[in-house]
């Protein structure tokens, strides 16, 4: 519950890129954010900054090429020799009972490094995704004018009506409480299948807004192998999402009777 201070701690062992936007990609609809942020880490000059540790989370460590890593990691991203982003990435789904703790850890991290903008990238469920050749990208922010300006710059659409759930809703709320802009960037995606195509659209949006040059063609060409590689994470993520009201994004709230 938010009334109780969650036990969350930051471990910062590297030199942060002070003042840079913080990009967040957690396992969610279509693993869109996971794929996009993993690609950014792989295709940039990236360095590990530390981790977010949650009391109450199951004991898990990640092993990569003999190295032991924490599952929720923080990175510094340099582009063309200059600091570009800070980044939050998770190898594991965020259990519903830990959503508030995770969001609080992300906001604490952004405040610690003087980041004024959190950009949470992910997917929005699209039932007819197989019929959609190029997914649409929607943006929403706790600063409406900022969202409208970014939508034009990034050639995206404003998220006008619906619900936001899970960690994105928590980030919007906690960011506003701490005086941070939070921008959600959501691409139409399969609800329960990894969607590299949707992640490619997110990366192209990032290219347009932040003047980066990530080549998304490898994502498209390797889509089948990526889906196979991430099928187990998608299965675990789908189980976690089943406990929160995913799919509400597609519904219109009642609004006011006029």
C-alpha cells in the first residue's frame, strides 16, 4: 500500500549522467519496453550504474557470461561520446505487489541524478495486431502541453481516452508528486507475444525526439529469433499481468453526462 513506506533501495556504483532523461523499459505488453531498452544498451556506449533492490522480492540474480548481475539494473547511455540517457532495465516481471516499490525506486533514482524527465516505453494492447502493418505510437504525460509538443515532434498520437495501469500509472502519480515530468510512449502491440515490430516504432520515436540514430532494421530481420528467445519471459510476464487490469487501456472511462 502507498500509505506504508516501501522498502526500496538504490545501489549506485558507477558515475551517473547527471540531468539526462531517464528511459524505463519494464516487462509488460508485448515486452515492448524490454526489447527497446535492451537494444539501446546493446547498441550504445553503455555502462552499468547500479541496481534497484526491493525488499520482499524473491531472491534472484542474473548470470551473463559468468558475471552476476541484479535483475533490475541502472545504466548510463552515451551517444557519440556524450551522455544521452540514464536507463532502467529489468530481466524479470514486476510482481503486482511490488509495482509501487519499483516505481518509487525509479523516481528516487531520477531525483538522485537530477533527471527532469522519465520516459517509460512500452506497449498498449491491440487485439487486431496481426492486421496492423505499422503499429501506432501514443504518448501521455502528466504535463499535457509537453505531451502534445512531443507527439508532434515524434510523429506520434496523443493518448486521449482510456485507462493506464501497472507501473506506468504508478510512475505518472509518483512523478507528479516529486515534480518530475513523466512521459509514457506506448506502441500498439500483441498482449501476450513479444513484439519487436512495436519496439522498433518506439526506437524510431526516440530517434526523432532525441536525435539518436538507432538502426531498427536488425530488430525487424531477427523478429522470429527474438520472439523465441523471449518466450519464457513473456510467459512469466503474462502471468504477472493477469493479476492487474491489463486491457483497460482499450476501454473508454464513463466520463461526465452532458
